[in-house]
C-alpha cells in the first residue's frame, strides 16, 4: 500500500496525473487529507472525491473515527505479521519433513 502511495506521489510531482479520483476521502489517506489535497493542488493535480456524503462531524466524532482507524490499522499489521510468521513456520516444518 505504501509503495502505491509513493508511486502516486511521484507521478503527481512529475506532472503525469492531473486528477486523482477516489470514492471516499479515507481511501487516499486515513489522516491529514487536507495536507495531501494541498500538496497535490500545488502540483496542479485535483483530487475528486466521488462520495456525496457531506456529513458534518463533531470534533469528538472525528477523533473517535481516527482512533478506530488506528486500531484497525494496528490490528491488520499485527494479524498480518502473525500470519507471515505462521506461514514461515509451516514452510520450515514442511521442508524438514521432506528432508527426513
């Protein structure tokens, strides 16, 4: 995911992209969307958000949403690391069974 974002940023800097179309603001970034918007705009790239939900959130609701996003991201990384460790152990066991 990070590599795709880096690639997008490089293309914006190089002037290869004039419009970035996203379904929801959080599809580009979970946090600090205005910073990305300003950065892209400074290179002449527009961000077009397709979702037409313009709900006004309170500060508390935005904070709660951010915390939920952080927990979801952390959980995904934790479970991904656990899965990778288990796959590695499984592969090692399979390799030692074939040797034996």
